């Protein structure tokens, strides 16, 4: 049997004429099936937070205007644990981005003034192109090709 | 029966007069290659266990009666082909709903939510009695056509994580139907409906899992309806500071 | 403890006709309370499966007279012409009203309601909503009915008996399927809108709930069932499941082909003339059966069939005009109509016959009204034109609602004490039936034998010998059904008990069909008798009327047809 949902999920305003069994979560909740992507999607926020702390720390060290400290800080990031974390974070945020852009068209207003939103295939193609270009740019910057 | 494969069906049973809680029973069913899950359930009722209770009617995926969890996923059993499943198939009542008996769930909760969104054409306050039909262009019809396809099968409620955790949430189908009327060019009731949409359990309770759209058998896309409703409500709220509140849309 | 619930008007059945009647009743008088008693939630009613469209005069090149003439001719001159005249006048009003209530009719570019061609109609007058018109109509009606708190719904309540006292109907006995409780729902008028009885046949477009309950309820109280022998076979149903492929697929230009790919309606003479695939349903069904009998049918896992070819229409047209057909064909026949033809054969679809009513929807039993497929007004005579029945639900549902209110306002209060005692007896009967392990007969066996008897005796073509055999077999089944063995003794949501009650209703209706068919020794409309292939106006220009004798046996009588400005002539297209 699957886990119990909230006891009053989908309860009617007036109690029914017979005793009912409590609502059940779908069998695959929460560890398998379709809830996994949903929870993972929300959890990427935690990853982003950690990455954000890392960036903050880097900015802090930068602000000390000390080249030695900066080099030490950068070499600290070459620790295997950080590299594994970064790899994982890149994949997770990449997946997050793809899923976000798949759902994104639903959040667009159908009309802005006289301008209508483009048809879905055009919108999706545009978003995918933007995603690819943005990823390429970021990769280039981080890889040192630019800036 | 020769030439027919046998599948095992693990079916949830519950009789409130006899059972403390739901239990499962196993049935061996000789299935035909082109059967749907519903055909197997009817076979069980006719040939093996007449005490099995389940709802069904049209068997062509338009009445919405036969929604159940099949191997953990909410499905219309009249539309779900058995050839997609292995040798064991689990059939349970729709998730997130109280269970009345066996595979039959409590529907009154949904009807309460449907009533709350006022799913009918609300005329303008000063409208004269209409003669004949409204004019409605094909584009105006397209604006809400998709959302009017809802057969009230409630698979979306079974898939939605918010319905499971938030008892006041109106839910995908009710919001999609309310939104269908908001978008209908003949309706003038968006002001009233948006009061409900902005309230407790309204559109902003939705956390955009989009599972409702994934399971909808009629391509209603309730996920989109809810997001569009959120957006229109936010725009309406924002502009209410600038524009005097007249006809709220 | 029996509960007695008081209302002014009771509507049994929550489909197109029932909902329209309930709405008309509350609009007719603001003080009245209307009970809507349905054995399923209203949006599950079988109206929901109708696909093609609803007919009403809408275009400049059309006229009420043309619509009336098409209907009279389509009915093979058995339709009552005063009823037909009223119908065609009200049809545009009712469909426009439904539009005002939100029904999303498909539109022309200029915003007016679009119409399409349909079988037997001389011009385009079928309003449609892509190809899901019944779904949209039902949901529009249901959602509109939610506005009225004076419509009190009793969902998933099965009416097992009418309360008749002092020569008039005073309410119904209703079983709450969920709790098993039996109560009396009193009303000064009762409207039956329970639909047809396609489930008496093995292959039918009808859903599980179409078991003729209202017809049986009226029949058991002495009301006659009119024109029961006229059972419409829809030409294009999927073999095996019987799922409906709408006539609109032919209206949009689909072709019927035999195993050699020949458009047999055009190349051979089946009486449909230039109309070809758009001929009336009875003629097309007979044509298909004759093609198959001549050896030009296609073999399939569920018997022989022919092809419905939509491949020349193109993907765009199918997706915009016939999306549901594509979905049904792909899901249930595993065929994509854009690329391949769909296997189809005639399947039982609609009952022209039903509870005997007059033009007001009133039965001969005071206080009892009927509308929709369960009634026989008679609009459709011996054969119904496609897209007339959805409009019929609205027109006569509304009229029955209004007339029932008129009657109720003049009628006295029901006899509560008497109702209570009758209900208690009925509750005891149901308690004894529930889970009764006494007999040896099983529901599926009796149901299958009833299906077989009707398939053999009352198919598209009928012979006197096989009809007589069907009547005998059904009479034997009637004797066996009191000895049913039921296994489910639970009070809560006992669907086996409901199935047993439905089986009894179906047997009563099946007997009426077979006996009426046996008595009509001519061929007219949908009743094609091989022994008497010609229409015989001299002896058979009347409605049949089946009533129940004191011993409970069906007796076939007759009722006159109301003729009008059109005299019967040869029905050629």
C-alpha cells in the first residue's frame, strides 16, 4: 500500500453517507516515478544556494586585493571534492534549465498589448537556441577563451 | 482459454462494512491482445468475483467514469491497453481521494470545488434578453476551446502533489473550467471568478509541478490554464492600482 | 427507516433531456423544487458520447418546411407530423439558447454558427462542436444547471419503482447506490429521461448504463411502449467494441468501400441514389449487411466488416473536423485514419421507440412524462435522421419540463403514508435480492443469452421465424431471472444489485422489442423483414403499442399516426 495523503484531501463539504477509507498517495510517491523529477526540480534551489555561497566567497577573497590569497583560494577549489560537486551541479542545473524552458511557455502571457505570443514550436525553438548560446558563452568565459 | 495470455491483476478491495482498511486481492485473467484494463476488470466481475465494484460507462474515454491507478499511474482504464503491461498489473482507486468501496472514490469533494468556480456563462449586469446566438470568431473560440474538453475524470487531481497536501486547493480541473469561462468571449463573470481564484486554495496554491497536464487524457493542459490564470490575475491586480476598477477581467 | 423526501417535480435521468427538463421546470416557476435523480453523475450520461451534431434550420437556403419534410420522409412516414412541425420550429430556438448557456458551437469565419451536411438532410443544417457535440452539450447543460439551487440532485440513485396512487404518479422509490438506503422521493409530476436500451444487444455504441430503466418503469405501471421494433443500427461502428464512428466522417466526405476497394453505395443500387454515403442510416446499414452477405466483406477478428475510407480527406481536415474520430480509431481499432481505412460494421445505436407520450411529453398515466430517447413522441417514426435526437432532447425535454410544472401546480399533494408503505415493501424486496445465494442463475449468462436472442432475431434484417424464436427465448429468460444468484451482500456501492435490477429492466424492454417486431409484417424504416420486404401502408401505417397484460406478458396493440400535409409516398433518395 502507498503512503497516506492528508486525511482531509478531497474531502466533501458535507460528510458522505458511508465510512470512507483515507486517501492514498499514488504508489510511487515520494521516492519513485513522477514525483522524483518534481522534488528534484525544487531541490536544485539548494544546489544553486551552495554554488552561490561559493561565488560569494570568491568575490570576498577578490575584495582582499591579495594575489597570493587569490591563488590559494583558486587552488583550494581544485580539490577533488569540489570538482565532483561542480560536475554534479553543472549537470543538475543543465537539467533544471531544460525542464524550466520546457515549462516556460506556459508562463507567458498570451498577449502583450497588441503583440501575441509566437506559436509554441517557434517559442520552444527560440528558447532552445537562447539556452545553447547562453551555455556556450558561459562555458567560454569559464574556460578562459573570453575575458 | 487456449491461445490467451494470463495476467495477474492485483486489485485493491475495500468494503467499509467488513474491512477495517483497504486490502488487495489477486486475480488470474486470460486476456485478449486488444483488451484494455477495463475489459479485464469486467471479466473479473463477470467470471471470477462478482463482488468487485467499479465505475464505468461509455468505454470510449469520454464519460470520465473509469479513472483508477494502474501500476501507480492515474489512467482511464477504458483507454489503457493491456499490451503495454507485463504479467502483473496493479489496479487501485484514484489517489488523493477518499475511497468509498473497492475502486470507487468519493466525488463530492470535486463537485464542491467545481461549484465554487461558478462554471457557467455569467451575463453582464445590464444585459438585455438575448435574441439568437452571440457572434464568436474562430479565434475567440480557440482561446478557451482546449479547456472546455475536460471530461471530469479527475486523473489530474490524483497526480497533483498539492491536492495531496492542501485540502482547500481548487485543483486543476476546477481551475481549468473556471478559466475556460473567463476566456469565453460571451462571459462577463471573470471578476467574480477571480475572487475565488485569488482566495485560499486558489490558483496561487499551485506549485507548477505540471503533473496534471502530463496525465490528462483529453489534452486539456490544465497546467497551462492555471499559469495563464495566475498571470492574468497578477496583471489585473497590478493594473487595478492604475486603472479604476470597472470591468475586471 | 425509510426517508421520505418532498419535491414538486422529479426528473429521472440526468442526460440531455433530463437536465433540459429540470432547467425548464425551475425556470417555469420560481417557487418549485425539482429533484434530479440519476444512477450516475450527470456528466457520465450517455449523451456525452454523441459525436456528429444537432440539427436546426440556420441558413438562408434552408426552411422549416424542408427540415420537416426531411424528417417525415426519413421516418418512413411513421413520424407524427404535428410533433415534427413543432420540433422544427423549436429547434433553432433551443440550440441558440444552448449557445447562450456556453455551448462552444464551431463557427464560420464571420462568427456565425457553422453547419455541416448529415445523412438524409437536404441541406447543411447540423450544428456541431468539432466532433464532440454530445460532450459539449451535456457539459454546457450540466454546468448551467449548477446555477439553480432549486435543482436538488440525487446522484448515483437508482429508481427501482414508480409510486402510483389514486390513478396518478406521485413520486419514485430510489435506491442510494452508495449507502444502500432506499427512500421515497415524492413529486406531483415525474419526468422520465433515462435514455434508450442499446445494451440489450451484444454490439452497440451504447455505454453500460443504457439499460432501458425508464421504459421498464413505465411499462410495469401499465404505460405502453410505442414503436419498439424500430431499432436504429448505426452504419459505422467499430467491430467488436461497437464504438461509434460518427456519421460526420461521411458528412465531411468519407467513403465506404468493400473488400475490393469499391464504393459500393455508388456502384451498386442500394436505394440511396446520389446521396451515396449520406443516405439515411437504415438504408446504409442494410447496404453494408447485403454487401457482406454477398461475400464482398472483409474478414476481421470480430467477424466481417467493410471499410470507412478517410485517407483522401487529408490530415489537416481530419485534425480540424474529426479529431475525436482519429483518436478513437487509433486507440480502439489501432488504425490511423489519415493513412488507413477504418474497419466498420452496423451496430445497434438508437431506439426510435419508447414510452408512449403525446406532443406534450405526457404519458397516458397522469403526472408521468417522458422525453429524450426513452420516450416516443413520435418524432422519429420508423427511422431517425442523424443529428435530430440531440435537438429532440432539448425541445421535448423543455416541453415536458414545462408541461409537468403545469400539471404539478394543479395536482394535490402526494399521499405520504401510502408512499412510505410501498417504499418499505420495495426496500424489503431489494434487501432480499442483495447477495441472495438462493438461485443458480448468473447475471452474465442471462445477459449473454438475451443478447444472442436479440442479435439473431432483431438484427438489421429480420425473419418471422427468428423473431418468433427470440420471443420464446426471452419468455424463458423471464422465468429464469427470478432465480438469480448474487454474491455481493454488501450494502455499500453494490453494483451487482444494480446490474440485477438493470437486467430485469432489459428483459422487459427486450420482450417488447421482439414482440412488436414479430407483429409488424411489413418492412418500414429500420424494421426490415425479409418475409415481407415491402412497405404496407394499407395495413401497417400505425404505431405499435406494447402493453403489459395482467399476467405480466407483452401484448401488442396499435396507435394511430398523426398525418399532416404530407401523404406517404415511396421513400427513395
